[in-house]
C-alpha cells in the first residue's frame, strides 16, 4: 500500500531477484513500452560513460491525452534518482532504492512526487484528491510491472 510522505508517495515491494537484475531492467529504457503500463514511447536523449540513460524522454498515455516529458537520472550504489527536466508536467521527483534481503531477493522502495500543469478550473480539493488516487495507481502499477519484468528475466 502506498504511504504518503512529505509531498509525495512511497511504496515498497519485495522482488524475487538480485539488485543487478532489477537495475538492468530499469536501465533498459527502450523496452518500457513493452512492459510498463501507460508508456507509449521512450527516447534516450543522453547517456553517461557507462552507457546508462541520463536523460530520457517519455510519452505516456494519461487517458485524457498523451503527456511528453524528459526525466534526468543519476545513479548511486543502491539508488536511482529521477528529476524533471521539461515537458507537460510542472515537476517530478522520484527514486528507486534497493535493499538486498538475500542473493535472490531485494526490497525495492519507490518514492514518487509529481506536480501537474493544470488550468485554474481544475485546481480545487476534489480534483487534487482524484490526482492523488491516480498517483497511487501509477506507483502501484510501476512497482508491480517492475517485479513482473525483473522476475521474468531470471
């Protein structure tokens, strides 16, 4: 269950594979449209010296319209940080954090905070609650999709 943290949501899941397989899954951006719910297209704009995507352009199906945005990725030993660069949103801050439980089991925590570009008419408390529910669904499906994909690679 997604828990609310200051300004965002956080959820943890156990994936039955090692950290490296999970990272490999997350770094294979070009395959996201095949397995990540709502992702229509991905374009890796920049890579670091290790060939990991550092700027990635997303096109996602947001039901009412397709959204385009660019996210920037930075990498630490047990964490991937994600920040908003530009696009149809106001801001995104997210991260995946990895805690190995054993060689074949990893606890993955996903933190997610997004600010939407909305017309004034849609900025009331009722619409805010609706967006929070959408965010919780996005978070849950992102983790479940990741689990399914990473475990299928073992």
